[in-house]
C-alpha cells in the first residue's frame, strides 16, 4: 500500500489585495480517499479549488500532486497531470 500522499497542500495562502482569502491551508489526500471542502459562503472553498487547479496563483505555500510540485502551474499543465475541475452551470445552454 502506498504511504505517500497523492495530493499534498502545505501552507497554502492567497491574498486579494488586503483580503486574505486563505491562510495556511494544509491537507493530504491519499490514494483512494475522498475529501470534501465544507464551510460557509466566503470561507475560501472555491479559492482553494482554483489554487489547486491553477486558475489562481497562490500568494504562498506549496501544492504537490503525485510527488511533483504543481504550485503555480498553468491549468492546462495541471489537467495533463490528472487534476481537472468542472464549473457550476446555473442555466442550460440554448
């Protein structure tokens, strides 16, 4: 059984001007685990996903996926490594 985390987030932080959206986020995700982010509106859930998927660059911290540092990589490079996301659609296409 693999003992190294598949995804490891260490000290991740993001500031938007004077607003600190995320401060020192740490977690590990092992192969086969499921992870949920929960919290009230404005707690940084979407920002965390955007940081991990490369849509936003972190102010500080480190993101490793499959033992490779992906911190600040472009979204298309992160997708090629195996991390993808979907966007919430509020109405159907016409």
